[in-house]
């Protein structure tokens, strides 16, 4: 991690990304650009390759072909991965139950001895306050609700002063009100620190509520990219099917 004088969001470019597992081609040539400070949502059905794509961005998977660039520099080069600060908010939250919420949030700084303990305390309190969790600092993750866990995971991502935050399904398992709170946190961070946000989600309300632009992924390909309204009105059948999916009981009133 370099010094945190540069807080601005970075740009992200993904070019021709391909990935197969055995005979299954999961990513079939993914291309998109995210602008600095933008909230870019990749929306698509379960199994379309969203998490696999995110894993490439944080180096957990290596592509069969293609390239990922941050501010125009390939992340395959060690220099680039050192130079920019990326944080990931995992679908599960990935908090350690043996530690308090405060210790979880400060873990990266403590483990790498990046700051003196008193300063880490201050940073942790500030980040928890930023996500409305100041009171939960001494609780353990198991004592938090699902929505609080997601916000704690966001606070943990914030300690490195990220220039790009990646979110994997930030609203999954949340009730609609908690989902709105998490969406608002993502929006606030964009406004307050100008971070670039890449969100993968199958939550239609979240995508249309917070995205500057949406890319729709279907079976390993991006089939449309644009501002929310443009994606909503796209003629692509996979998008229309996804957006119209609703529970429709055969008869709603007959049996009352
Ligand atoms: N390590 C792996 N080995 C083999 N297949 C994998 C691996 N990781 C993912 N896959 C497969 O890749 C496909 C896409 O998975 P992925 O987790 O990216 O879906 P997703 O779009 O994130 O779905 P969801 O919305 O349910 O989270 C799935 O068919 C999955 O089984
Ligand atoms: Mg996933």
C-alpha cells in the first residue's frame, strides 16, 4: 500500500476477458470500462459469471485470455497492484467471529503494523461511524444483523482509503429496508470520497437505484451497457426476461 495522498477513484478497463473451467466456458469475452468515481453495476442472473469476473479483478483467478487495466496499466504487472488501492466487500461479509467488529475493521492495519495502535483505534472508530455502526465496535460479528454485517464489511474495506471498491451482491440476504441502507452507503461513498465502485448484483432495485451505468451479463457475455434507463428499455430478450421476472400466482383472488 502506498501513501494515501491520492484518494481519487481510478478507471478500470476490462478487455476480452475469457475464462473456462474444464469444458465450461464461463466468461466468453468480457469488455467494459468504468470511469473514475462512477458506480458501475454488473447485473445478471445467477450463474452468469459475475463472481468469477470479480475474482479476476482481485487476482483470485487468472484469465485464459484478455486484460484488466487500472488507469491504463495492466494489473498483471506487480507494479500496478502495489500502486492502486482496491478493496473488496465479499458476499458473505467474511468477518472473523473470534474478533470484535472493531478488531475486524482494523485487522489489515494491525497485521501489517501500518499505524500505531492509538491511530488505528481512531481510524476504526471513524470508519464505523461513517457507516452508522459506531455503537457496534465491541460486538462480535455473530451479534450483528445481516445488514450490519454488510456495513461492517464496508467499513473494513474503507480503512485502506480505496480508490476502487468491488462489491459482490451487497444486498443479498437483506430485507428491503436494510438493502436500501446499504445502497445509500455506496452512494454516500461516491459523493464523499469519489471512489470508483463496481457492484455485481442480481438486485434490480439496487442496480436501478444507485448505478450511473449498468452492464447486463448473460451467459458469460455483456449484452448491454448504458445508463439505467437505456438498459431498462433494451430490446435484449435476456434483459427483458430478467426485469419482468415476478412471482405470479395463478389466481390471486379466487380463494378468499
Ligand atoms: N472454481 C470454479 N470451478 C468450476 N466452475 C466454477 C468455478 N467458479 C465458478 N464456476 C462456475 O461458473 C459459473 C458462474 O459462476 P458465478 O459464481 O460467477 O455466478 P454468479 O453470476 O456470481 O451467480 P450468483 O448470482 O448466483 O452469485 C457457474 O456455472 C459456476 O458453477
Ligand atoms: Mg455470485
